[in-house]
């Protein structure tokens, strides 16, 4: 049983430290989905931090909002999709 401060809130120091890493899901013929905090580096070396609970990263290299997916892959012929 963990000790609690006098105000009744859980003792944060008693909880183990957990390093959370983003979860990665590769969508067939679509983007890479990142769940959690992450930093993406684009082709020019610029770093972009995720700002949403789930972020879609372009894999077709045709997005107008790179490194983020804008759905352009849906317009490509199947042979050109990731």
C-alpha cells in the first residue's frame, strides 16, 4: 500500500516512471499513423512535433502538407501508393 500526502492526493514519487513511446501503425497504401508524442524530421532536416493524439505521416511523398498526410495517396494509381 502506497503512502498518500495529508491532502489525499496520490504520491507521484511512489509511482514508477514510464517512458512512453509513440505507437506506430503502417496503413496499407496509406500513411504512417503515430499515436502519442513524437518528432518527425522532414527531407530538409526540419523537425516537426506531433500536435494531435494521432498524427498521419505521408508515405507517398506527394502531400502538399509534408511531412503530414493530406490524403493525396488516395488519388494515386495503386502501383504508386506506398
